[in-house]
C-alpha cells in the first residue's frame, strides 16, 4: 500500500515520489509531496491529490526572494563594514 493517494486522473494506486525537478531540485518535490503516476505520468500532490502548480509558484517566488536577499546582503556587506 502506497503512502500517497491514487492518481486523481486515472486511479492508478501506486504513484512514485519525484526525486528531482528543474524547479525544486532535490528539496522542492520532497517538501511538496510531489508524486508521479506510473500509468499516465500525471504529477500531483501525493497527500491531497491536487495540482502542485500553485505551490510550485510560491516555492519559486520564496526561493528567488531568499537568493535576492542573500545576494544583495553580501554585495552590501563591504559598505556596511566601514
């Protein structure tokens, strides 16, 4: 028995957890319980059965904000150390 719900598109009972994606690397799919159906290749949230599209957008925006803050924080560090 799988720890994830069956595919909402085709009903296949055993989706596989996605291990790596272009948008989330190794961490994103794990955080969002992102799974892929072996039968129809549908990708969705394995806990809710809903699309992860909105969660992926939020994940990307938060990640970009963190990178932006770190980059400009490091760029401004020499000016702040005077």
